[in-house]
C-alpha cells in the first residue's frame, strides 16, 4: 500500500498503520456491500484517494460483496 500512496513510498508498515489505519471507525455488512467508515484523520484524504483509484475490492468469503469506503462526519 505504501507504494501506492504518493509521498509515503518509503514509510515502514508500522508508520503507515499509525498514519492511516490506527483510527476509529465502523463497518457494516449490508446485502450488497460492506460499508467501511473511517473517522477523520490528517492523512485520510490521501488514503481515500488511493482507495478510490484501486477500484472495487471484493471479499470472496462474503459472497463477493465489494468494500465501500467513506468518512464519518465526526472525529
């Protein structure tokens, strides 16, 4: 993932986790998709742009439901 994040190519997995994924949020498994909601964080716009460029990621063991990412309106 670091290679795909412009400006973060040389980050370690630990620092990427801290900057992007060590964050509160929620998820919901819906009939046709899995909705993942991230809390606002400094680097979240970069992550959201990268996830959008990746296209749909489908989860085979959940009937190929695609992951849909969004941001929560609260911090």
